[in-house]
């Protein structure tokens, strides 16, 4: 019994030792694989994307870090002499040219760099072979150009709603200003005055594209002093149509976080679409109407944010003119006189109008 036990114990011990060795080797191999995989997942590899990568100056570009390896710091070189830190920065390119962008990331396992040559292209104009520019205003010179006329709800230039030409200003600082401002004298006496302009009839058309770069400089109390902005709008200038058969408000609203498209086609019906972007920042807004279709771009002129394919009823073949309008907020009206020292400033950097070829 002892011999059997001895022999059996020796055999069992041998088996245990062999099994232990096998298991130990397997565990070491598995452990080695796990360790290798863990280390691999921590290797830093810098990468990024951006939108838009092509446009006209000033071109606002948002960069998004897509690096792997758990970086803890980011250093950007935008290629125009400026740098930044932070994971997902934004940058404005103001000069024409091609720019290489570099990103250096760092973390517990060192650092890594990626450079994309000629990544950003800033051009003086975007090639649009099917469009012909008929108006191009940059408002650099002092004075509102003569082809912009007063507007407040009709092409007759009626100054209702306390809109006044003096609220549309181009002082020579490079911008056109539409001001919501309290005045003690004028056509409405002590009241809030607003600005709106329309382009001359010679610049109207059926199928047109409007590109405008603009922003809102809000009042000190934007919850109280804020206007309803309609930039841009196209107002029907065709005797065959009433306003409700073709008025197109491409960016209308009082919010600073976005606006709405309203395409009117009957007195009680309209196409509506919401757009979300920060109106206090500079944006290039482009709308194209062609063959009963409306296409809208914001900053990225290659990829539209909204396309509506209409019909002759919803997008009629009517002659329209471009309007830039500001009025008291529709939801709250004009603020009380206690805010008389405050104002809102809608700034237009430049605008172009193109006819379809």
C-alpha cells in the first residue's frame, strides 16, 4: 500500500509538476500577451481632422484631435505663425495661402508629432463655375454704398417700426453695422430704432446665390436688448407674386445660438428648418437658389448644412431682391427705456450676390 501510494504519489506529483509547468507557461504567455497589448494601446500616435479645410478669408477652422494612446497635452502649429494648446481648438486664417498644420501630443509614454502639408487652403474666392458675381461689397470704405437702400417691410422704403437709414452705418472700419439703438429724436421720437437695407432692383433675380460673412455683437443684457435678425432675406419683387408666395428668410431669429429658415409659399404655409451655430462668432453663410432648390452652407463651402428640393409652388420662379433686416425681437418686442444705454450691433464683413449662369 505504501509502495502503491509512494508510486502513485510520485506519479501524481510528477503530473502536478508537469501540469503546473504547463499552466505556468500558459499563464506567462497569456500574461506576456496582455502586457504587450496594454503597452501597445498606450503608444502615442498623433492625428487630427478639421472642418472646413478650404474657404475664403477670414476662414474659421475647427480642429478635432483624433490621437490615440491617451495624450495629456496638445501643441498645435497652424502654419501661419500662430500656435495653440488644448485638445480641440479653433483658428481663423486671415490671409490667402496654403497652410501646413502640425500637432505634437505628449503623455506618460513620451510624445508624438504629425504634420499635414498644405492642409488648409485659403483662397480669395471659391470657384463656382455655374455662378457669375454681380455684386461684391466688403464695406472697407466709409459710407453705405449707394446701391443699398432703406428697408423696413417693403420696397417702398417705408420707415415703419422705427427703422431709420441712420441705423445702417459703414464708418470705414471694414464692417457694415445694423444697430438696434435707443434714440431720443427721430421719426418715432423717444424710442428704439432699428436698421435694415435692401439691394437696388438692378441686382435682383430669380436664381441667385448670396454669400455673407456676419456676426452679432450682443448687448450687455442680450436677454432684454436683442433684435430679430433676418440675414439674408429675399423679398419678392415680382407683380405676379405676393410676399407670401415667395418671401425667403434664410436665417431669421432672435437667438444667439442659431436661427431658422422660413420659405413662405402661401399665406398660411411655409417650409421651416432650424440651423444651430454661434451667431456671436464670425460665420460665412451662403444660400443658393437654383431650379426650385435651396442649398445652405455655413463656413464649409463644400458641404451644405441643408438642401431643400422644392417645386414651382414652394420655390416659385419669382424675381427677388436681397435684404438685410433687423427689428425688435418678435417674442418680447423692444426693451424698456431703462436699457437706453445698451445696443445690439449686427456686423456685416462682406457680401456677394451671384446670378446663375
